[in-house]
C-alpha cells in the first residue's frame, strides 16, 4: 500500500540515531492512537479512510529533525516575509509548516486533507476536518506522551466517546 511505501521512507529518514528513532516511534504511536480513536468514536464521527489516517499520522512530524535554522532557510523559498516572521516566533511548531511543503516535494503527497492535518497538528485551526481533529488529538495523547495534564486529557477523550 501507499502507506507502507511512505512508512519505509520515513523510517529511513529517522533511523540514524536514538533521538530520531524515538521520534519515529512517536509517529507510529500517533498512527495507532488515531486508528484507535476512529474505531472508538465510530464512523458517525470519523468517516475517514484508514489509509489517510495512517499516512497523515506517520508524516505529521516529517521535518521534526530539521534544525530551526534549516527550517527558516527552507521556508524562505515557500512563504512570504510576513509569514516567515510569524513562523520564526514559533520554533516549536515550525516543523508543521516545513512538513506541509516537504511531504509534497519529497513524497508526492497531494491530498489536501492529509496536508492540512500535517499543517495543523500542533496549533489546531478553526473548522478542522475530522482527519485534522484526529491527528491533533492523537498527537497530544498517544501513549508515549508524558507531560502534566496528559492523563486528564486522555480521560476526557475516552469519556466523550
């Protein structure tokens, strides 16, 4: 499937050191959590193709191993100066923007729903599609996540099903 071809390329990109392997593991955990949430909430809430969910999940952090400086350099060719200045103010989320463009260039991803899910996985967005919501939430609560409040967020997500 397209997913396994993409997953293989992502693994090759993230298999060079322990930090990258940890990131790859996180991306796989987001895929698992997103699929779990889709099944838990059901087709009424998330009538999304499994393949789309897996592709968006495995690609959401595609450029997370790019340095901030590399990201800024790369984005100079993609967005205008005003957008770039705004992006520079958010170093922790700049990878969403670089990934949005790079998965198109390097992997030929053209599906707008997948691209938007990658773009908005850190910040959210008004009027998010079901796929955007799924990746946003799965990224926040996947099982290797361990930050203050994650257990309360998980409980809320599970209770609302």
